C-alpha cells in the first residue's frame, strides 16, 4: 500500500446555523486541507499520483471557497459548513476528479 499527501490552504467565512454558541455568528478561518491518496500499486511512472495533477484537481475544488462566505455556496447553502462537512465535500469532489482523470489516462 502506498500513500502520499499534499496540503492546501484557503481562507473563508461561515456561520453554523442552530449552533448554541458564538459559531452561529459570521466568522472566518484559515483552513488547511490535507489530501491523502492511497493506491495498492504504483502507476507506470512509479507514482501513486502525479503531484501536479493532484494540485490542479484539488485547487479546482478548494479555490472556489477562497475568500468567500461558504453558506452561500453549494452544498453549504443546504447543509451546515462544519469542518466535517467541508472535509467530506472536498474528499468526495477530489476523489471523483481523480477517478475521472484515471479513466482518461
């Protein structure tokens, strides 16, 4: 089993509706996202995934959040933009894009 990871940063504002404390108010964070990619075998270049591809695909997902109010963006206009839901969304979207890129390759 092989695993690589790369970190990405973005800044965004959000609020958590229904939160009993201060988090129900508009506030911001500097987010750090660590994307892990695991493979049972290496590709023809002896890589799990090319870091340039991983960077491009992940940036496609996270750049739309940078310096934005997350509550105004899909899917967070329908679900609370908690750290857990943000991580889930990024994982699903990056995974989908990686899978599509592998099908093309």
